[in-house]
C-alpha cells in the first residue's frame, strides 16, 4: 500500500533529510586516503545524535552500523571497517536517519583522490542517472518512467543497473511501497500521484548486473569483481514537480 504524504508530512521529511544531507557532506570532506570507513561511521552517528535524530540503519534487521560503506566492487550494505581508504578507491556511502518520526535516506559515491578513468565515468553516469530519474518523478507519469530513465541512460554509457536491489517509498517507515526498480520499460506500472515520496537510488555496475552476498550475510558485491556506484535522493512528488528533500539546508 502506497501512503500519500500531506504537505505537513513532507516538511517534516525535509527536516530528516536535511540531517542526512548534512552528514553526507561532512563525510565527503572526511573521506580521504588513510581514513577508515569506521571513522566515517562514528562521525555520522555522533553528528546525527547531536541533531536529536536516530541513525536509521543501525539495528535495522540487525544491521550493525550507522552507515553502509561500500568500497569498489561492493554494491550496497558494506560494513564500515578499519581498512584505511586508498587513493583510487570509490566509496558509496548510504545513510538514513529518523527524526520526529519521519525517515530520510540518501547515498553518494565518493572518489578517493584521483581514480581511474573507468571509475570516474561510472560515478558520473550513476549521478546523472539519478538526476534523470528524479526528472521523471512527476505526477501523472508512471513508475516505469523513472526505471527506464536510469536503465536507458546507463546502458548507453556501457554500464548495467543492478536488478536484485531497488529503491522504495519512504515516510514514517524506512522502506514503504512502492519498490522503485532501476530497470524496465517506460509507460508501465503505478501512476505517480501527488504526495508520494520515493527514495530513488540507482545502483550501477561497471560490468555485469549480477551480484552476490558476502559471507557476513549483508554486503552485496558484483559477481565479476568490477566496480559499482550508488547515488540516492529522497524525492517528494508535488504539484510543482519533483522536490529533492535530501539536499543540504
Ligand atoms: Mg534507500
């Protein structure tokens, strides 16, 4: 069941998402060669609690950390670790909070120092895919228009959208209906309505779209060991068009 949000709900979600955006900006500044993803995790949790919010992922279905830190071939749900980041890595950070009963959720992929041309192109294409997908989050469009915007663009760039993990509705729960796939034909699926709030999150692989889950039961990696990138915004569908809630204040 898709829960439609009132303008008041959306204002509250904007507050949660502004905290998410602030934390991601702080982590982007900190993510340098020599810094561990466990340090980033600590900073995220500390900043979130200072704002009076709760890290949404910690404890969610037993997930042990505040951020998902997915490095290189890790797609999503990577565990922060003591391993220092190295020049040439790309790191996807997915982060969510709950504030005043409403959730916010966003992700960015950050290149560490100078990265390969392939990595740079993958990160740029994934970010552009998100921009194009958000552009389709309009009242009267279909859900498939969002999915198709991602798939058609990244495949043209020579990359592949992950199929086993998808975006989602979001509100007073972290994951709500509808699922928001990053692949599929345009003009199909749910008709988009005013008041829907969607976490749109292209997960894009350099090689095959196929993935597997590591021994820790969480971390998703590419099956071929090639790179993966991930960007996400929480987006409200308003009469005036898509409104990205997870931008810095
Ligand atoms: Mg999400």
